């Protein structure tokens, strides 16, 4: 019953905001994002298209132009609730971090080292790689990551790959030879 109430409260809040902001056309976008995150949490995401869409929305919200617009006119109608996306992002981060902690790190290590991957893990691996913008193994190897002994060294070597630091934090234990993933 608790989860149903949580969903009810979430969508009541979203509906209220869409109506009061005179932006009801955004309701399907909210629902689609929420459903995609819930599918990921249940490990039922068979394709990564929804995750790409969420990444696009997150990038827009974090963009300098959007932040400037909000700063200049804080009362202007927002494209989406400023609280909704951070909650969804946190849910995605938590889900992928939990996956890493319960065997996903082994799957990720297999992928990075070119070994066979457990078929049951492919969907979550794809979600992890896409969400964290992890380059293909060939690009990682070309960066000369072998022999790295510290996070700061990895950070310098990853700079040309333009990979987010949060992704590197999750990959660092594997790349430095520590099987336990660093999670935020």
C-alpha cells in the first residue's frame, strides 16, 4: 500500500503543478520519466531509449542557458518541476549503484576486459554504460589506463574522454584493481 500512496502523492503533486503552471501538456513527460525509472528499479528495462531521453532532459536542466533563464526570471514557468528530476536522478543513481554492489561490478569488469558477459546482466550493463557515458573498452585502453595507481592519475588520463567524474568514481575501483565499487 505504501508504494501506491507514494505514486498517488507524486502524481497528485505533478498534476497540481501542471494545472497551476498552465502546462498540462507536460503530464505525459512526467509519467514517461517516472515509468522508465520504475522499470529500471525493477530491472525490467529491456531497451535504453528511455534512459537516453532522461539523460537529455537532465542535460537540458543542467545546461548553462537553462540555469541563466531561471536565474533571470525565477517566476517564469518551468519546463518541469525543479524537484522532480533530482529525485528521479537519485533513484537512477541508487539503482545502478545497487546493481554494481550485487554483482554488476563483475559484469562491468568482464565487459571492460573483453570477456563473456552473463546474458541476464546485459540490460543493466547497457543502462549503466549509457547513463554514466562510459566509453567503449577500446577507447579506455587507448587512454593508457594500465598501471594507474591512484584516482587522481585516472582523473588526468580520463580528461580527454570527457567522461563525468561521477562515472569515473564508479569505475575507479575496477580500474585500480579493487573489486568493491565506489558509490556515492
